[in-house]
C-alpha cells in the first residue's frame, strides 16, 4: 500500500511531529513536511543535528537536511536520507497561502474541541434551595401526626388447647362408625360370583402320532 499509493496520500504520510511551541500555537501534533522547514533530528546516529530540509523524496519516503552528509569510499559526499518519524519540526515554511489556511482550520477545530471538553468537565449545577413555605408546611404536618392519639393494640387471640378438641373428634368418629358397619354388611350380603371353568380344547392329533 505504501509503495503503490498516489502522490497526495504519500504527501500526508510524510508527516513529522511538531515542537511543543508549534503545537500550542497551531493546535496540531503533526504536519506534512516540505522543503524550507527547519528540522531537528531526535533519533538515530545523527541525533541533535538541526537544519533546513533541502529536498523531499516521495518515492522512498525520505527527507534530506542541509549539512547532513557522509563520504563514500571513493571520496564523494552525499546527503544522508532520514525518515520523518526521526525528526521534529521547529519552524514551518508558511510562504504558501494554502498551507496557512489548512493550519488555521486545524486551529479552529482544536479550539472547538477544547470548548466541548471544558463543558463536559464543568461541575453539575447545585439543586435549588427549597423555599421556606414548603419547609414550614412539612413542620406543620409533623406536629399534626404527633398530636394524633396512638392506636390501641388488639389483644391476641386465645388459642384452643388440644383437650377441648377431643370431644369433637369423638363425635366425628361415632358418626363415621355406623357408616363403616353398614358398608361391611353390604359387602357380606352380596353373593360371591362363581369362577368360570375353563375347558381345554381337544388337541389335534398329528399324522405321525396316529401311525
């Protein structure tokens, strides 16, 4: 994806972090790099070197800084390619008016986000104090409740002991006895059914048995 991307996407991918001062003024953390921007190397073998960007290579995603060179074996000097992730932008080249407009739009967006965050962080509004009339009405109701006479407690019901329940059980048993005796007499008077005799069918003799 990186090496088949079109030029406008490659330009966005060639972005570097801004210094803390530029972050505060422009309201962005990173921005695409261009020729003429002053840059300071933060990581790698050339850490601490600061200078202007002489050229930008979109095909290889590398930038070249003025004063950052090395000698080859044959004695010639060449510029050292550096990836923009190892660099911090200390000063932006604002000769292009379109670049200025982009930075201003980002600044406005940053301010809108800050306002929204502050609105969320605000403490919730305190509840309104209750008016004096409501408090007085509550006190009056409390006094009326206290003046009401206390309700008399009902006496607990007396439980019936087991000794008093016995005669009722005897009466039920006496009523049930004659009914049980009548049922027994009916069973005795009914004639018993005689069991039917089962007759066996005569078995057929086979031809072999007759022989």
